[in-house]
C-alpha cells in the first residue's frame, strides 16, 4: 500500500514537472534585454515599431516554449527576438544621432559622407 | 489456449499497418514545408545589406548573415527543410541587424564630426594671457 502511494506521488510529481513551462536561458536573456529596452525612453520613442516587432518575436518564442516545441525551435525563436531587440536599440541610437546632426545641417553646417544613412 | 478467446482489437494486421503508414505519411506532409518564402526573404535581405558602408562598419554581422544564408542553401540542397528555414530566418534578421549597426555607427560618427566642427578644440578658443 505504502509502495503504491509512493509510486502514485512520484507519478503526480513528475507529471506536474512535465506540464510546467520550463525555463530557457536564451529566452530569459531575451526577456531581460527586452524589458531594459522597453524601459529606455529613447528606444520607446525613436524605435517604437522595431520594439513592437521585438515584442512579437519574444511572444512567439515564449509560446513555443509553453507549447512544448523542440528546444532547437525555442532557441531559434529566442535568437530572432534577441536580434530584433538589438535592431531596435541600434535604430534608436541612429535616430538620436541623426536628430543631433539635422539642425546643424539645416543651419548650413556641412557634414561629409552622409548618403549611407538613407534607408 | 482457449478456443473462444476474444481478440482485443479485431482489426486485421494489414489494415493496422496501412493505417500506421497513412498516419506517418500525413504527419510528414504536415511538418515538412519547403521554405521558399524565407529563403527569398533572406536572399533579398543579405543582398540589400551588402553595401560598402555595411561591409566597413558591420563586417562581422554581415559575414554572419552571409554564412547562414550559405548554410540555408546547403540545407535546401540536402532537403533538410527545417534547418533551411531556421537558417534563412536567422540570415534575414542578421542582415537587418548588420544594416542597423552600420547605420547607427555612421550616425554617431557624423554627430561627433558635427560637434567637433561646431566646437573647435580648446587651444583655438583659449584667450591669450595678458
């Protein structure tokens, strides 16, 4: 009787572990970086669209983990989310720097080689 | 053996095997989709990012994107479509990250140049001592 109870408890414990969404280092990293970017006013203001896209990518990765998809797929989606966060940060930095230069350009100050900035 | 022993699942073995085979084939069809769309997007993104500016300012990121695109092409050749899709999607985002990084670096360079132009070095501004 005791052995059967123990076995039942073990099965219940194991099934609980299996149904809990596990943690994933790359996804945790992406979540942390996303939260930081979202709390940065420069990113939120100057790269809103890119930040939203990063959020959607992160959501897809979280959903894949919750759905129990293959670890390689979760890793892949977390990578995409991480890169989208990097893009949002770079775009915000780029636009902030361009905003610094723009008034000077309008005032007649010349700056060399800015054709590469056009998208 | 009892003469009237009941068979638990009265399905002929051949029918059971056919059903299993059909399930396997359908499962295969459901998961393996040739990633032509992601491949095209990755090709376009890497091509677009391959500018002199990006090669100069985001060489590592651009190389990463190119390498993954090459890996995706190889995987397509081996009919490893799951791997091909992942590599193509990563190549696309890596190429976009390379572009953003180059643009960000260039913008910062130009901003610094503009600041330097507006504020010459302290030596020039220093007033001669009486």
